[in-house]
């Protein structure tokens, strides 16, 4: 098995001539938490969409586990174990937290519309769902309607439904966006916990959030890779500091809000 689990070469995305992602070379090491950061509009979400095949590349190549996935579909790569966190909109607000995770487990096994499973099988799903809820700190909320959860807890539920797919590599797009300080701390701890035994690519607006989390950080600015390395290396890079100055409090001001 190669040390590198995900790799891009010359990854480029143009929107009607506007280059949103330009010639990006990424190498994500197996078993690490890799941060993809940069100021607003840097191209982070576009990269995320390219990697998970929600958008086709204009040019370039994407490899996962040594295999060219450039032209695969989102469902194909999910089956290969490369899974993006679901959006909150994918959470059913009128189902309970437990039911949401159980549904994700059923879906992961291809039983999406088969609600009439033997009782024993449903019990097994319930047990696994409760384990996942414990992993993300939602045990106390199991019987609550998902729609009633506070924002930070919804993101935790979203991570639980992603974990239901047993990803080898997980992609999270700004899991702390719009959160209060307490929620940010909780999600940072959660990402640390779920990263055990897998690879995580974390797209994040704020360098502070990834400081204690990421082994490697790639800094994007205006679609291009500006710097790469650990936190100490990228945060003292003058180009990175210039890119963030006046646009983002992450480096200059030190707040954890995205
Ligand atoms: N579908 C699209 N059509 C046109 N321009 C887009 C589209 N998606 C993103 N962009 C542009 O690409 C740039 C990068 O956007 P995005 O990847 O969302 O940045 P980030 O996530 O780093 O804030 C921005 O200038 C944005 O306006
Ligand atoms: Mg974004």
C-alpha cells in the first residue's frame, strides 16, 4: 500500500473562463488529517467538489488508492471508501437522531427503501446506530427529532451519518462554519476522534481551527497552492500571512470563528 492515499496533478477548474482552481497538486498521506485552507473564494469548496466528483475537472488528474478516479461518479468513489460529509439538508428533520443514523446504515447497505426488515436486523442497525451516536457525543439526543438539534449537534449528526458508510477517507467541508466557540471546540475534538484509523481531508476557512488538528496543511489562494506543510511552517510564510491579512481573522486576529 502506498503512503499516499489521494493525489491530484494539475487539477484545474474553470467556470466560463474564470479559473477557480488552478493547477493544484495535492498529496494526502494515509492516516493523516490534511487541512485545505485559504481565504474566502480561494477555491476550497470547488476543490472539494472536484475531489468528490460533484464537479468535473476542466484539466488534471485525481488518483485515489493508486487508481485514476478522474472520471468516476460520486456514488462510485463513495463505494471505494472516499466519502464526503453529508450536508445538513440530507438530515431528515422529522425523524429522530437515532432514526437518521439507522437510515444511513440501511442506505449504506443498499436497503434504502426496504423498511420491512426482520426485527432482528433492525435491532442490529439500532445497536450500530447507538455506537455511532456515542462516537459523536449524541447519545443523550437519540430520541430527539433531528430538526430540534442545536446547530453544532446537527453537524455532529451529519458526521455520524457519514461514518455509517465506513469511510476509509472522509472529506469535511468547514465543519465548524457558523459555530459558537463551545461548538467549535466540540467539533475539533470530534474530528480528532473520528480521524483515528482513517484519513481526513478537512476544508477549513480558518487556520486557527486546523492548528491543533492537521498534520499537513495546504494553503490555497485565488485557486493556486500558496504553501504546504505543518502549521508552524505555513503560518510563518509571508505569502500566507499576506493572503490572510485584512481578509480573515484566522492568522492575524486569532479568533476561531469561520
Ligand atoms: N458554479 C460556479 N460558477 C462560477 N463561479 C464559481 C462557481 N463556484 C465557485 N465559483 C467561484 O470560484 C471561486 C472559488 O469559490 P469556492 O471554491 O467556493 O471558494 P472557497 O470555498 O475557498 O470560499 C470564487 O470566486 C467563486 O465565486
Ligand atoms: Mg467554501
